C-alpha cells in the first residue's frame, strides 16, 4: 500500500472572508500568505500548518453544522497548561466556546469560528500520548492501541 505523511492543509468554506480573516489571524495567530480573491491562504508559523479560506457564492450563506455529512471538527494539539490561557483569550475576544472538559483521552476545549465551524484544542493525557508515540514508532500495534482506548473508555464511563 502507498503511504502518506501528516495532514498538509485544511480548507474551510466561509461566508465572509474579512470576518474569518480577523478570527484566524487575530484570535488564532495565523498569518495570511496569499489573497487570491475568493480564496485566502494562511500559515500557522510554529507548526507549518496551512489553512485555506474560501468564499463560494453558491453557498447560500448557511452556517456550518457538524450534523451535515462531511467535516465534524478540526482539532489542534496543545498542552494541558495552555487550555486555561485559551479560555481567557476567548473570553477577551468574545469567542463562543465550551469550557475545558476532561474526557477519556485528555482535555478538550471546543470553540466556534464566525461561521460556526467546530474547532477544538486537545491535550492528550500522558497515557494516550505515550501510546500514540509507541504506535507511530511501530512499538505498538493498531490492535494494541485499540485495546488501550477501549479500556480508557470503559474506565471513564464507570
């Protein structure tokens, strides 16, 4: 089977490029690389992650909903310590978010962009992070990881 690397970029359809520009640059710190009219490309300098924002005239201006077939959400990795600082930043910049939640695999801070696109900051707990590193290094099988995940889910539900 052919292989591929990490995620190269993501692209979102938005209703207002200027409003989305302010959110992704001022709130999340992306830097605009190119403005191609109905498309703008952004870079997160620390990670090299590229984000495209597109305005499609045919969209009808409907807001995003993860209940439709397609994208549910995008999650960005952060440290557990940074989550509280992000909550403070979201409060200061009037960003819609759900307070940090501790879940079976780590801590989540879910938030919305101006088009209601579901985004998340996720801090894997050390056990999950170690299992993911072992999986990536070939020291743990997919089945072994699935077993660990199932145990964590069962433990979280009890």
